[in-house]
C-alpha cells in the first residue's frame, strides 16, 4: 500500500511496536538512532543547566539520510520489532507500507509466495 508523506511528518518514534515495514519510493527521510537522540537530549539538558551557550555545542546527532529504495523496519516482517530510533520526512514523497498481518494473509493463501519469503 502506498502512502504520501509530507515534510515534518514523523513516520515513527523510538520504542514503538512496529507492525509494518516501509520502503521509500521517492522524497526524503532522515533516520536518527535512539542512542543519538539520548545523547543530544543529555547534552542539551547539561548545557542549559550550566548556563552555557547552546549554539557552541558541536552537532552530536547521527542523522542518516534515507534514500529512495531503502527499507525501514524490515525486521518487523519476520519478528516482533520495536523501533530503535525515529524517522522524519524532510522532503515530500511516497512510501510503500507492507503490513505484517496482510503479508501473513497472502502467504496463507498463496504457498508459492510463502516459499519465496522463506527463501529470502
């Protein structure tokens, strides 16, 4: 199933149970690992309490640009998956969303598809 995404839209946050996988068709996303989110939060809190100027902080977040054709949360198709970071749209585009329950239904009624998935 296709879904449009707009700039600033959060696709998912850290520590969410994820019942689907996504593939970016076009547009742009940024993914940030949970560890990088935590480090940024701690550094910001530490410097704001000490009265230091936040603009002097070097960037510590490890944002990763997600290119078209890249899968996110693919492991959700094969096991119970909890997200390990967050993804946000930075350029409007379209996603392919593959829901676990729908994939399981297809595989039940089409054993050939199940065999391809098994070999994958």
